C-alpha cells in the first residue's frame, strides 16, 4: 500500500483490511486498522514515509520495529527518485521541477510543528536503529537531495537576473569530493558566497541526521556564508528548512563516535 501510495496508484484500504481478516484469526477489522497505524508510527521513527490515511499510533511492540526493519532491509535505498523505476514509475520527482517548487521554511519547533506522536518514543527508535546513519549511508538519497538544492540555487539566481552567478554554482561534493565541509558553493544575488551542506531524508522533519567534525568546522569558520539545508519527505513532495551557525542554537549535538589512539 505504501508503494502504491507514493506512486499515486489507487487502492481501497478497507478492501485490503478485509483480505487480511481470514489470515488473522481473532482479529477485528478495527484492530487491523490500528496495527497499520502502529506500522506508520514505526516508519515515522525510522525516518521513512508512511500512509497518510493511517495516522501514526504509539504503544506498539518492539517486535513490530524488528519486522519493519527486516522489510526495509529487503529494499535497500528505497524510496528515492531514482531507486526503483519499476515501482515508483511516473511519480518519481523530476529534479528540475522540484527546484522550482521547493519551499524552504524555518526549522521545526514544538510551536510550529508539534510531533504527531510521542517524541520520546521516536527518539528511542532513531537511536537504537541509527536512523541518521542509514540516511547518511544511502548515497542515492543524499545525491538526490543535493541535486534538488543545486537546481534550486541556480533557479533562484536566474530569477534574480543573475545568470552569470547561476553558471558559477558548483556541486562541490561531486566535482571535488567530500571533505570541504559543504556540498554546494552558491551565491546570494548580491554576489556574496553561500556554502550549503545538504542533509536528506524520506522521513519527517524531525528525523535526526549526522553531521561531521569537518562540517562543524566549516560552519564555525564561515558563519556568514555557511548554512545547512535539511530536505525531508523526499519520496513524496520534497520540503526543506534551513539552519545557520551556531548549530547548537538550533539542534542538540550528540557525540556518536570517538577516535581512539595509542
């Protein structure tokens, strides 16, 4: 159902539930619907999209998380705009279209974006299953987000009659490789630099992400130019928010690994 939902293929939830009834002895249709809501909550915690018609509901068993993880592991890298054309079909976002419609808003807070379920439960799932690490290792996901942002930057400059600057925007992560502390070198319409680090997820706006020591150093050394653009909900309709240094004013930075020397 989730794949059909992302692809825009019609289906009837009630029919799907009724087809499950003979296989689940003692279960009512209502309990099956609630279990689907539990699955949505798990997907939310894992930084994945979920079916809009099944509002996330907490109070699920840990075994359900393991079952969803096993299912996701069968489809590594999904769903990104270029991950599985046979499943995502014509609904895959086109990068040039995404650039013209991308909305970059403020970072989420409890006042402007209250969590749909307990943030404590979501945090426990994210930490135990390293949701941020999964996103960071998904190269197709990261590249798709960077491509949206670089096209967005060029479109904004062209709209401000700065085609000269649009032609000079560089995709640093592709042209020079990782290590600069940012993915894209762009410009403000007045010509001042914009150094952009892109973090991408298929999940909701509160999905945690990894940030490296190099990126933190680049942010601190270039406070007027550096910014982080967080793309979320990539598989359906990409949205984004931006945060600027100092990062610890916007996010809680938690050490996740240490260098050991003898």
